[in-house]
């Protein structure tokens, strides 16, 4: 763990201003209240049968790992570890996600990775 790092449950994070923090957020978008609160700021959409990113990736049991600005302060980072199903969060740290801004994988195998178009606090697909 990093010095001064905190582990904060989503039910507590939703009540706090985390703008001064670098955030690692884990969970499904529906299952993590903090991730759900800011889902409209993400350039991707996770649905039960697909992930919509630079294109639509159809299927089940996929994960997406994404680096982007913290929605409460775009000068600080947010790394999201999310999946279509909560069972796929288990072991997500073992998936190599390298130097790209986002990576979509299934069964631990990369399907696609790439970089966002960056415009201050708004990141989108090229």
C-alpha cells in the first residue's frame, strides 16, 4: 500500500469530496455507488452483453481497465477496474494493462487497448 493511502468503501466515498486524491476504483458500475455516480463522465459504457468503447465489443465476462481524470478534479488520476459481472473483478489485477489508457479483456486475454483523445478533464475515443 502507498504511504497515506486509504481504503474507502463506496458508501463512504460517495459522501466525500475526493478531488484531492488519486483514485483506484474497483467494482461493477452498478455495484459501486461511487462509480455509478460518475458513469456519465466515462468515455465507455459497460452493459451486460457488451462494452461500448472505441467500438462495440459484444460478449460476456469482459473487463475494462481505464485510466482517466478524477471526475471531481481532472488534475488527479482515476484508474477504474470494472467488469460486466462482479465475478470477473476477482483477479483483475493479474491482467497486464501496460502503458495504454484503457484495455478490454476477456478471460485474462487482451481484446483491445488504446489511448484516449485528451482535452483537459474530458477524455474521449479518437
